[in-house]
C-alpha cells in the first residue's frame, strides 16, 4: 500500500471521501484521473473502493483509514498497486530552505519524469545541477563549465563539517557524551536522537558511497541511445 497525498485528490463526496484522484496509473503509466463510484466500510477502521483509470480503464484499490466516529483520517488514504512515477526525495525541505528556485527545478524535473517526458527531464536535471553548483561555489568560480564546477565543490564546501559536529556531540563534554556515564538516566528521547544521529552518519559514510557506486555501475552498463542520424548506413 502506498500513501496517496491529499494534493492528488481532485474532488470529494459529501462525506469527504475521495471521489476523483489524479495520479500516474500503475497499469498504463500515464497521468490519469481515477473516479470512485462508492466506498464500502469494512469494520470500523477502514473503507475501500476500486477506482478506475480514465485512460486504460484498469482498477486500483484505494483504502481510506477511518476515525472512531467513522470520518476519514487525515493522511489516511492508500492505494494498491502503488502509483507509477517518482516521489520527492526525503529531506526536500532542506533544498527549499537553501534555494527556492532550485527546489522548483527539482519539482519540475519530477513532474516531467512522471509525465514520461524523458528528454525534458534530463535537461531540467542538468539545469538543476548547474544551479546547485553555482549556489554552492564562490563567486569567482560560478562561470565554470558544469564538469569543472562539480569538481571544484570539494574545495568550496566543507564536507567534513558533519563529522566534526558529531564528534563534538559525542565528546566527554558534549551533549551526548556526558550522558554515557550513567545509562540509567538516558530516556527515550535521547535514545531516539542517538539512533537518528548514527543513521545519518551511516548514510553519509556508508550508504551514500555505496549507492553512488551502484548508480555509477548501472550508468556504465546502461544502453546508450543512438543520436539521430548516427545509425549505420
């Protein structure tokens, strides 16, 4: 089951259950409107309906979680199979905080991808990479070609800062370091923050390099489309 965000719901019945939903169909892979004829309650915790794709006419199961009084729960609409297309990355709000134009470029790239506009997606991604490099580099390096700009980022961005921050937190005099002397005093909030901290560190040191290596391998073995006019004579 995949969460269906409220902004995909185009209209609702009088009981506020979804009537039409616009999303990428998992069957035909096209952006389409799904319309519900009715919802059936199952017990006291959920209601279900099969919504039909207006393009291919295949059905998708939608499930709405309910409150104790029978009204719908906020952020409680799910579907199966999950809609096709990509979801925004986790932490996209940090990109928005860094630069609203960059966040809009990323959002545009996602929308283009989800509409199967592959060429436009690629051009928008390149524009996003260029904008990101420009935003992160010093003013005297902002006119560099994209490749050289990306190569210059390690000299301009302090990539060691996250490790330094974590080291300070875990030092004997740090916020967490002081608490290790008496583990009985560590509460749920502290344990949860420590887990989140180590997960972020693992992502930075282990997961990111690993996923980048996997991506590089897939790029190296992916079929390269022929340019127009470059076919064999």
